[in-house]
C-alpha cells in the first residue's frame, strides 16, 4: 500500500489553488484521474507537502498519448549505518 501512495503522490503533475489551507480543503487543478489519485494519496499522507519536498523530482518525461508511458525520477537520502562485525 505504501508504494501505491508514493506513486500516486510523486508522479502527479497537479497544482493546488492554495497551500495555506488543510489538504482536504484545497481545490486540485489537474485532470480527473490525477485529481483522484492525489486525493487518495492525501488520505494516507498527513504531511503531503512535506512528502513532495522530501522526494524532489530530478527528471520527468510526462505521459503522452502516443508513447503511453511516463517516467519520474526522484531524489532521496538514505541514512547509512556503520555496522561493525564483532568476533
């Protein structure tokens, strides 16, 4: 489920009329499919805007009707742990 929410939130090209109001009160500017996916993701991401900032788009090839695919590459930081084997 987590992957579906991430995909719905991070692959969207929607815009909001306002960002200074709670997510559920915003008007979403985008097509019907992306609006629905954004509402779905917003239910499971209490900090939707922070999630967008955390995973910034680095590269994007938008969907188009002749190609029938899209590509989004996002950046994120993975914390590394220093693990030492004990003998």
